[in-house]
């Protein structure tokens, strides 16, 4: 159960980081205000979330082989796409839905066949 909750935390922090980074980029006002974007609280929060996600991933690596942990970490791709749809109202194309399904299927296969999980 500790693996599951650590993985969920890692994915959650990574998804939050990506959404915050996108929001920071959208509010930066263009290329002329790159300095303003660099001192944005949203960018600072995004970097903090990325750091927290990396730390949780390092914890996962104590319990799982790298090959298994990296497959589970792919859940962040699904999370970012879904969050971009729900939070940012970005459209998701048919190809992306197929990709989400394939990633989810791959995670399930790894989870069911890995002797260490």
C-alpha cells in the first residue's frame, strides 16, 4: 500500500507542477516579460511540486526495480493530459485518447506481471 500512495503522490505533484507551469506561461505576457515569468509564484510552486515528485520517485526506487518504477511513473502522462482537459479546457484528440488507453493498459500489465509489486 505504501508503494501505491507514494506513486499517487509522485503523480499528483508532477501533474500539479505541469498545470502550474502552463498557467505561469499563459500569464507571463509573451517573450518580453520572461523576467516576470521567472519570478511568478506559480512557477516557483511548479518547481517545488516537481522537486517533491522527484523526491517521492527516489523513495519509490528504494522499493521497486527501476524498470517497474518507470512504467508506473508513466501514469503522470495520463494525469497531465486529463488535468489539461479538466482544468485548462484543452481538447483531447482521438489519438491522445488511444495513447491514454495504451499507457493505462501498459501500467496494468506491468502491475499484474511484476513479481515485486
